[in-house]
């Protein structure tokens, strides 16, 4: 299970260290670059799973990061609406 702390992901599985949004973006960029190149060695997720599959760890974190950003957008919109209502 992953736990969010501010904009950082704390991985509880296998004792992985904290993955930052920058690390998630770097992993995505590496894996989306030239498919002929083996990006895993430079990927922040390299070696994070026993089977060595970076994407198995990267994809859930990327989804969780997107969901967190969407929730933050919703919170900001709600705050803006409350402020707008208070000004009326």
C-alpha cells in the first residue's frame, strides 16, 4: 500500500525509499523515450521489485500522483468558490 505525504509517495512494500514527483516524471520520460533503448538502468524504479520490472512500480505511483493532483485541483476550486461566496 502506498501512503501520500504532501507531494511525496512513501512506498510501504519492500522498504523502497520515497519516490518524489520528479522521480516519477523521470521514470516516465525514460520509459517513453526510444523503445529500442533499455531505460531501466537509469530509472529511479530500477531494482525496486524482485522481478526487476520498473513499470510495475512506476505505473501505480504515476496514477496515484495524478489522482493526488486532481484532488488538489478540486480542493483549490472549492476554496476559490468559498472565497468568492464570502466576497458577495
